[in-house]
């Protein structure tokens, strides 16, 4: 491929591109005709998520931790930063690394974007609102976060990353945009992800009791991954830069008990519900106000929870049948045996 051919295409860096959301973003950008550079350490991302892209002429893989990356050795037009463990079991497993991924890793990617005069989208999170006292959550709500608790490595790390992004924007160094992502689900979630939808679907498909933490009356809002990816791309492309954080999520709100009932119905599982104590600082209610996204991006989700859950359940069923391996940080594969009941 000649350099002229490469520069006829936009080049997008997707940090965390082998992860759940990141791999879908890589697919969407390639479908738009972009050249895609995927950066991933495989800490929680999986090689299986991007295996279909290995021989794509416009796809390049860089195995690296963003805490250490300093440069990209070709022109870059866009940088999407999705590189951080996003589920509590994974980000709490190494909280110091989680914090440094959010802060040092984001700083490194912002530096790369500055070097190339590239636009930058930071994947922030609804977790920056903590256990919110305002409902639904608007972007001007400053949150209720326990800054020294067990979730702080992620919550405070993402808040610090947002501060870095907006400082770089105000200083004129990088065209940064910040997406506050609410609960997202769909194919390619890890079966051991530890978040509520993957937990319930895997337990139901395996005929195991469904674990509900707390009373089950706490609420969440679930956005299908295809809708989220559309929002991320819209945020990157919108002109002028909003200069403000933008919530991306589905405003339809469900209790965990309602979600569990829907999972049992879709999977035809006879699993029982088992209630356990609620983890520390777990939010009681979570629903995005998406007026800003609707107004600035002309974006809103289109896939109802029942339809999205059905597609996710089909994917998990296939993954469990195939004993989907999980590539660990050292590159080895770990495969667990499963017994499925349908």
C-alpha cells in the first residue's frame, strides 16, 4: 500500500480496540472506509474479538499498554480512548493500574493526538456520577462519589481523565470530546465480565441460580453496543466541538429484578434468584438524561432491551458452547468447562 493510498483514508486509533466496545468500534470505522490502528494490552480485551480483522488491508494491531505508549509511527486523524477495564471485578483487581491507565494512559494518548493534530474522544463513564442524588443524571450534575472507596480507582480515575481532556481542549492543544457512557451490553462481552447482564445471561444459560445483589429494586439503563458505537462516532465527527461532556446511554430504566425476569423469559431458564448483599458504593439508580446528545449529535438509541438481550443471549450461548477462550495478559489462553441447560 502506498502512502498516498493510506492518506486518502482517515486513520483512527482505537485504544482498547480488542475489548467489547472497542472491537465493535473498529468494525464500524472500517465499514466507514477508515484505516484503523488498534492498540490493546489484552488485559481485558481478547484476540478473538478482532481475529476477523487480522488480514484486513486497512487494519493494524499494536499490542501495548497505553501507560507505556509514547508515539504512533504514522499519521493519525482520530484517537478513541476506550482502554480501561470497565467492570468492578476487573478494575478492582489492580486498582493502581486502573488509576494509572485513566490518568497516565490518557495523558499519553492526548500527547499522541497533539503530535498528529488529531481529534480525540475520551470514553468516560456514568460512574463519575457515583451513587447519584440527582435523577436522571444530567451532564451538569457533579456527582456523589466516594473518592477513597473501592470503586474510586475507576470513578476518580475517569474524572481525572476528563479534567485532562478539557484542560487540553481549553489550551488549544487537542480537539477533545468526552462521552459519559452508561451501561452497555451486547455480543463480545466477556462471560466473566462481572457486570449484571453478562452475569445473568451466563448463569441462566448454564442453569445456575441468578445472583441479585441487594433487593433487586435498584435500577439501571442498558444501551446496546451498536447504538453506543454510533454515538461515539457521531461525537467524534460533530462540528463544532461541543466543548462539553455528553451522556451516551439508553434512558429506558429497569430494576434488576425486571432484568432478571426478562433474562429468564428469553433463555427459557428455570434458574432461581439468589439475593446477596449489595457491594459498597453500588449506585441505587442510574439513568441518563440524553437531551444534549439528541440536540448536539442528533443521536438516541434505537434498539429495545428485549431485542438487544436476545442478540446478546444468542452470542453467549454460542460462546459457552464453544468454551470461548480468554487470552490473559501473558498471551496464554484459559478455557473453562461449562454445562449448558437450554
